[in-house]
C-alpha cells in the first residue's frame, strides 16, 4: 500500500484538483479509443461495443449505424480479413463538462481476403490507411464513452497481394490470435483475476 504524502505547493488545492481531474478525464478518453482498437484487432466484439454508448452512431464509410450493429458487421467481415492492426498516434482532446471531442490520428494495416466489397483487383489485397477518428464522447455514470464517431480516411495505399515473412526467425515469434488465448487477452484476464 502506498503512503499518501502531503506536498505544499503554494497553489490553490481546488485549481490542482481541477487540473488533475482534467488529466484523468483525458486519460480515460484516450484509453477508450485504445480499447476500441484492441477490441477490433483482437476480434473482441464485446470490448468494441463497450466503448460506445448504446444509442451511439458510427460512420465507418462502408458501415453506418449503432455499436451493436457495428460489432456484428465487424464480426461478419472478420472472415474476410488476414492480418489487421491499428496504431493510434496524435490525440487532441477538448472537454466541456460531461461532453468531449477527441481527434485521434490512426494508421491501419488490413489484409482483405476474398472480400468483394473491399478488394479492387485479385482475391487478396493488403492496404495501409491513415486517417482520424473524430469522436464525440459523453461521461455517463462516471465513464467516458463514444456517442458518435466519424472515421475519416486521409490517405490510403494498396500494397498488393499480402506476402508473409517466411524466414526461420519469423517462426520463433509468438503469433497474435483473435480469441481468448491471445497473449494480451490472457495477461489482462489474469490481472483482473488477481484483483478479486
């Protein structure tokens, strides 16, 4: 257990409290975006849905609708995906009371396999795209969740047919999975189990 230490700063305690609250709110908002990316990359549709308010809307280009329908659409599309990974970079957050806007720059690599809606030529295509999630969030019951999202695509590049790294070293790495046996999901589940 950590000891609480009183520090005299010469700064009004209420001002420190409000700045600390702002930092904690920003952290929770940013983590909401990161949990969404974790959920979609690990095929954890419950985690994806939990990032949104139930009445939220998501505009993901080929999909527009609510969080449950979005998670179902992603789950159905997952059979047409090879490797997929999201990276979040710059995040700008502004908060007003219980409402916020968060602009998150992303870079996403996706392999589309036999998907007639997403493959322009051939049967498989690796695509890298850069864009921004423009999220409006609301704090409900002390938790920040997405109330609406627009997934903006600023640029894309087709990398052609996916080619896999087949060197002897490649076989030595632990491979990611889209189920409860993925190393990150196992680690988080174990940590949550320790807290009970």
